[in-house]
C-alpha cells in the first residue's frame, strides 16, 4: 500500500489541453508527483453531457489528452491514469451523493451557471449536464484524496464535494457535524474532506482577451500548437490600445500572459513599468516576446509527444489506461464497499476483473 497522501484531479475530453490547464492545474500535478500518490482522471463520461452525439470525437480527445499529459511530464511510472467510464464505483457513488444534495443547491452552483451561459446551453441542456457536478464529487471522493489541484473555476465544485463528504460522514458514519474537516477520518468518517489547490494562475484569460481560456470556446492556445499558430493567436489578442505612447493597462490579458510565461522577473517588471507609462513600447513587440516564452515552455513537450504520435502512440496510451484502470478500480471498490457498509448496503463484496 502506498502511504503517501493522495491527489485526484482530471480533465474532460472536450478538446485538447491548453495553456490555461498548464498554469491552473497541470503544472502542480507534475510538481507533486513524487510526494503524493496521484490519480489523474479522464472524465470521458462527463464529456457526453455536452457532446452525446459525438462519441468518436470523445474517444479521440480521450487519447489526445492522455498524450498531452505524458508530453507535459506526467509520469505513468509514478502516477495512475484513470478512465472514468471503466470505474463503475464512480457511477454508483454518484447516485448516493445525488440523494445527499438538495436539487436547488446543485442548480445554484455558480460554476454550472457560468458554463450554461458561456457554452450557450440556454434551457436545452440535458438532465445529465447538472448531474456531472454531482458525479464529480464521486470522481474525487472515491479515491479519498487530500488534495485536488484545479483552476479557480472548479473551486465551487470542490466546495460541493466537501459538503457532500461531510454530510455522508455525518449521516452514515456518525461523525459530529461540528467536527473539523481534518478530523473526519480519525472520527470514523468514510471520506476525507479534500482541499482544492489552485495553480499559479487560477484563471488564465483566453485570446479573446475576455473569457476564461477554454477548450470549448475557440480562445485557447493549445499545448500542441505550432510556433506559427501561437504567433498568429497572440497577434490577434485584443488589448484595445492604439499607440506606443498610450499608457497600457497591466491587468489586461496580454500582461497576464507576460507574468505567467516570461520567466525573468526583472524583465517582467521592466515591461510593466514601460507599458504603464506608455514609454514607446508596442503591443506587437510584447506579443512576440510572450510567444517566444510560450514556445520555450512547449518545446520539450512537443519532443516528448512526437514519440506518441500515430497508431503506435494510441496503443501505448491504451495499454497504460488499461493497466492503470485496474489499479484504480481496486482503490475505488474498496471505498465503495466501505461507503455501502456505512449505509447498511453490505450484501456482499465483489471484485472487478479487468482481463
Ligand atoms: P471545457 O471548455 O470543456 O469546460 P476547459 O478548458 O474548461 O474545458 P476542463 O477540462 O473543464 O477544461 O478543466 C480541466 C482543469 O483545468 C480544471 O481544473 C480547470 O479548473 C482547469 N482550467 C481550465 N481552464 C483554465 C484556465 N483558463 N485557467 C486556469 N485553469 C483552467
Ligand atoms: Mg471547464
């Protein structure tokens, strides 16, 4: 048994990974791989909540995201890569959690509200769409993690996950509702109350200069973009500034990128001072400098990814997912059985065979 505290986090296969993922979560995952027993989940079931009619695209993006992970430095020798649809305990636990969360509490979740608006889902989203927020509580808690590295938009979801963990422990395991979060396990709770760990930049703005950089909004710089694509996207970034002598706003998207990707703090400070003063420095020049910094970050990823291209790469990814999902199921089944025992549903243990 691995004694290290656990991490659980993941991504939905609604596209490829972008720089927002890097600064918001991926960077932390890679940094913490030694000290934590890490589980990284592909939420492929949740991808169906917005793209039920696109199974082939979901499958393709599933493989592409795993390739992005490996290219970014997630090490399959140290971390466990989990395919959500192969972990039945998650779906079961989602049902039990759905009974512990008031309907209106779920619908008030600000992250869901923002997503409905941004993705233009109107009032025609599926029943499964809001259910994903409940399912995500199960994704997390079934691995009983201490820490969940995520971007800022996910904090509301993690808060709901913490709430459901507390409520379960109180309802079925007799943990005092006043108990401190960190004491839940010592007091006999089934689930730890995990903490969100938000990355260096909690919400990276997209190249539209306005919304969160997002796979589904057409405003992302992907980890797999070529230098040419990056330059083009950076070139089109809107700042609203017209001349080099006009004082610029160092809180705009361009300067968020300056701080996120230019490594030398002295250069960042110099750019900020000049820009704020309108000291003869053009947006175009800064964009080129930022693009170069992004390229420097992405170059080693491109090299690692080159080894994963094509069918051989797909096979490698499927092998990893298969082997790792077996390990993940062992952990998830143990948690589910403990939860069912607490709920007086222990009518027999089962084991999942993954031949
Ligand atoms: P979608 O548009 O389908 O919602 P997404 O781009 O928001 O996709 P997710 O799979 O929903 O990506 O998010 C994966 C993780 O990356 C989450 O922890 C999320 O908070 C984080 N993340 C996503 N976009 C950003 C961003 N722009 N800045 C910081 N973190 C982000
Ligand atoms: Mg999202």
